[in-house]
C-alpha cells in the first residue's frame, strides 16, 4: 500500500524558515518524480517544486518560490523534503507531497501525479 505522510508544518513569522518532510512507504521515492504542491483557502492547488528521478537529478520550481525553497530527497530514508526560507504570508497554505511516474511530461500539473499525502498546514504571519 502506497502512503505519503507529510510533517513539519506550523506557524512561523515572515522571514522565517520551515522544513517539510514527506515519508514514503509502498514505493521508492528515488524511482519517481516527486513534487510539492500547495493549496490556500479558496484557491486551486498549485505547483511548488519537483525533483525528477535521482539518476537525472533535475529540479523545477515555481517562480514564486525560486531562490527561497529547496526540494531534496534522502533515498536511504525514502523521504522527500522541502526547505522553505524567507517565508512570506502569501506562502500560507496546506502543502502536499506527491509522486508521479517517470514518464510524466509536465511536472507542474496536478493531474500527472498518482500518489498524494494528506497535507500539512503552513501559516506565515506578518
């Protein structure tokens, strides 16, 4: 059974940092495209960051987080991370990790991902 469990969310002041974790079971993260998405109240789920399979090693970021967020994975722990620095109030959302097969064409599309976690709340106060 495939399961993704996010953790690390919380309340932080603007300018602060958080690191989200996504522990995977039932599949191996290094063999999948792994992504982070977020959804703010009343808005659609949006792409944040993605990392292609470890062999290729490429990462993609939304323009809104480029230079502030870093996606990474620990293959030994089968865990995906999102380091979030210089947080802004507009980063407030529920953050989800997701897994997609390596054949995915556009890593920014929600529909391309097969597996999703339950989400973790990130709140940034001004």
